[in-house]
C-alpha cells in the first residue's frame, strides 16, 4: 500500500475499467494486482449517472446534478442508459418520466433526443458527459490514464453496444473492449477467490437492466455458457411501481400512465421519493414516503408487505430469463457452484429471497454489488493492455440471435443466441430480377419468428453486383461478431470474386457523420479542425503499425520468402516516408498497403501458434513473445511522437 | 467459409469423439487465437486471429453436437444430408405415434409416462448413433451399404432428437 503517489513520467498510462451504470457509474484500476475503485473527495466510489444541462451552457454530472433533478426535471437526465440505442418513439420514452422528447426530423438518425434549454442532446452525448467525468476522476488520481474496458449489460443489443462505443469516442476514451457486466463480475470474483473451478450464475439486476449469465470457470478460462435478460427491467421499475401508487392517491391516478400530463417537477419528485422509500424498506419493515409539494407535503406509509406485492411482478420477470438461461446451458440450478449477485437492486430483500427460490441457494454478495463490475473491468483492462502476467481469458457469447428478414417477413437466424464469439457465418443469396445490381438486407436481432417483432439493427445495401439474369449472381454474405459483440457484414459476389460494398444504415443509431459532427461541436476539439485531428489519428495508427510490423519482422522474417520480405520492407519504408511528410491521405494509403503486405506473415505466425496449441505446447510462451513487441510501449510512443510532430 | 471442422480442431474424421478432449482442444486453440491476445497487435494479425478464432468456435459447435458431427462426416463421404430429407414411412408413423402419446401424457400431467417415453427414445437415439459410429470407425470413409445405413441413421436422429426436445420442454 503506497502512502505517497509520486508521479513517474516514464510510467505507462494506467488502463482503467469503467462501469457505465444506469444509476451509478464507477471507474477502477488495478494496483499491486488488486482492482480498486477511484473515490471522489467524499471517499465515495459512485458517480450518480445524472447529467444536468444548465441554461448558461454548462453541464454538471453526478451528485450535484442529482440535486438539481427536482427543480430542473426536464434538463436533468437521470438513467440515460435506458435510452441508449433506442429510437425516438421507443416505448421507454413513454414510461413515467419528466423529459421533453424531441422527434427526429426527416433525414435525421432515429435516436432518442432530449430537449434541454433549447438544445437537443442524444443519449450518446449525455453518456459521454458521464464518461468524461469518470475520466477526469481517474486522471486526478492516476495522472495518466490509458485505454479503458467499458462494461455493458450482457443483454445489450448491437445498437446499444454501438451507442456505448460512440459515447466513449465522444469522450475521448480509447476502448480496449466492451465487456459484459456479468462476465466482469465473474472476473472480479474468480480472481478474488483464487483460481477456482466451477459453474456460476451471475444475477445482475441494476437500475435499468437485468442480466443472467451462466458461466464456467476452469483454469483461468471464463467461458460463458448462456446469457439472458431484459435490457428494460431494473430497480427503476420498482420505483415506478411505488410512484404510480402515490400519484393515484394524489388524485392524479388517471394520468399516472401518461407522464406528459403531470408536471415534470412533480414526476421527478415522486420518483425520487419512491426510490428513497425503496432504499428505506431494505432494512426496515415500513417507511414513510414524503413528496414535497408546494404547500402541503404528501405523506404515505408503505409496509414491506405492500412493497413486496408491488414489486413482485417486476422481480418475477427475471425468473423466466433465469430458467431459459439454465436450459440453454443444459444445466440444472442444483448443479451450480454459486450464484453471484450484482447490482444495487439485489439488495432488495424480496430479490434475495426470489434468487433463493429460483436457484435453491443464497446469492453471494462478498464483493460490494455496486463495485464488483467496475473492478472486473479494471482486471480485464489490465490484462488486455498487456501489463499483466495474468492469463485469465474470457470467452463470451452473443445474447440474442442475429438474422435477416426473408420473404414474408420471417426471420432466418444466421447466428443463434449463445453462439460463442468471435463468430462468423456465411449465407448465400441470389438476385430475383434480371440485371439486378443492388440487394438490400434487413438485419434483425431477437428470438421471435417475425422480423417486425424483433429489433431492427440495420439495412445493408449491397451494390455493384454484375448485371446477370435473375438467380445468376452468387452472393455470399458473411456475418461476423467480434469480441465486443458488434456485428459487421461483408459480401462477396462469387462469380466475379469482387467484394461488394456494404452501406450500413443503422436503424437506431448514429452514423459516423453524426459522431464526427458531435466531435466537432464538443469543446474537446474546438482547437484544430477535423483534418488536423484526422492527421494525428492517422500518424498514431501508422506509427503503431510500423512498430508492430518491425517487431514481427525482427522475430519471424524467416517465415516469408524473398519476394514477400522485399514487399514488406518496401511497404514499411513507404509508410515511414508518408508519416515523415505528414501527408494524411498518403499515410492512409500506405497503412492499407503495409497491412496487405504483412498479411502472409500474420497468417504464418498464427498457423504456428495453432500448431503449437495442437501439440499442447505452452501457448502462453508464444503469445508472450508476440505481445512483448506489441505492448503499450508502441502505443504511447506513437502518441508522443505524433504530438511532438504537432507542436 | 465452410472449412473442415475436423482439420480445424485436429481430430480424425471419426464419429466417436472424447468430449473432454474436444473441449480442451477448443480451449487451447481459443487461447492462442483469442482477440484479447491481439488487442495491441497489428491489424493484419488481429484480423487473421479473429477469423481463425471464429473458425475454431464454429468447428467446435459442429463437432460437439452429434447430429452436426454426423452430417459433416456424411458430407465428406459424399452423402450430404439434404434439408428436406424425409424419413421412411415406418419412422414417420412411429414418430407420429410417439407424439400422440407424449401429448396425452402432457395433458394428463403424467410425468412418469413422459419420462418413460423420453427414455425409450433416448435408447433409440443411442442405437442410431452406434450405427454411425461403426460406419466412421476408421480413417477410411464408408461406402455402399454401410454408408447408406449411416445416412438413414442420421435422418432418423433428426426426428428423434426433435422429439426429445419436445419431451423435455416442460414449461415456458
């Protein structure tokens, strides 16, 4: 335990873990092999996920913002996570809440928009404010902050994940990985208890989302067997149940379901009081709910029994997901070695007894359910940034099936839920009209039969198909899901062998242009224009690639033949020259060229790693060698050089 | 994209496979290729790693499931199973009859009967799998009658496994 933190300018930036929660957010890092959360000046690790927009343009995040919620309900966004990746007319926007929703104009991306003091902000921008505040907190503590692992609910769909990545981008945070929250919790527990073996269920009930994940831990490998949940179910729904009773008794019952007809101040006041009542009932058998109204206060006593009856339907919805997850994992509750409880809402006594009912055992709460996710994220960040010797590895799955809409609006599932990631699968299509040169694919996510009942992800338009008779073109469309759980689609036309361009229009998300525009608007990048920023980004990318390639060549140039080596050397020199000349477009071109030239080397190194793994050799040695050269050094050096070139 | 799952995971083209070995091999290969190991590496390596990691996952999925494993073996032997492969009339009749009895047992909430039916089908499944296992015992692919019998056995499995799913789906 260090008493004094001396700033070491040569120290590598510390990788961090971020829990971007519905109710509270946290940031953590690993010191001396142990994860710890960053505390604020009141020694509180929690940053309330509340963002308040002031009339003078300032933005406040955290406890201070939460205090403004009742007086400025429309401009104080609480639980923004519930709106991430959602469209402007999503049912969530019609649940009890005080916001001023702005519908997208024609041509605008279909995302939720909040009207605040004449401005319009999207959930991505609001979340970015929270992330910025967390980064600041981390910087205050750690001086230099490195890349981050950010957690997302396991049940978050593609749009919600992409929104999270967009928010990080706006906040200027480099994302190493999006990590599923239950898996993060398992990481924190697994390492806390030493290398244990077993099968665990993680029951994660937060403010707005519920996740149930079944995973096995064996020899440092965390393998998710199945995952399920509900990304619109959480503690907030318990608050609403109480709030609705209060509103009814205030004589506003008929309008309780349509929040727009109740004064936003009152709605926020009632929700806040409801939450306080819920907390009070954790340890007491009854509690008084007090809502301050101008003039008389509304008071109402709630007993634990009454509270339980009100929230039981909310909690029971978690049961279905739990049973299905167990079935998907082909495991009985009795065969589990433990159930880990994550998320503040698991403190509610009824939740704990429900867990006992469903799983036949007490849930584990050794690690603070509010902090465990951030700590797990920090552990993963530490591993991925290469500063750790720990070889714990995480194998996760897709939470929801991915498919395409076919004739008659039926979904054809391409990647079923609980498929291990990374995953890739190809599907063949052909044209249905003569000389058809374009093809549209509608990708949906979910388990229902009809495309309309599932979540629309995006429309992919394939262009450049050679004009052939109907049925003549052979299109192979490949769905790939990466380790972040994000989908990319590529297409090839087999008769010509040409890779088709796929234009993606996300159904509920921001386009790259939207994010670029937001970056321009934000204060972070007021200095320098978009081209300057792009140049710096490209230089960093180029330097990083050069270091990695030089190291790989130093180790394994023998794997290439003479011609290939010459080509690689040429590409290296060309990129170095472009960087020295600071020519943005040339750098981009040379990066692509070097990438192509090094592919054979990458393939052969990989083949060797595979051959070693087959032989049962200690693969970690090979991986260590590979990692040694490509560690954080290359990255920080690249950044430093790029900046140096700037000034 | 369709590669040889046996080659990808380094197993001989046989039906009998040790589940623990298979899982271990999947784990070993996944560790070597997992994107987590290549976060800081050059894009070319990241790409190759993720492609191969996905291929390893896919191969595991196909070898782990007896039906898919059998389908792969038959495809390599030159008798791919068609999507619309239909069973012999006797099998169809048998399955229809089993279904009726299952419906009865379910509507009467007779769990004992349901389990008895289920277990009898499980036995039939084991028999069919034995036929396939014997056909694909060596590295020499089966031909003629042996191959035909293996093909029939797989078609039978398709119906029997589906029945098993129905028999096991109790609530939800």
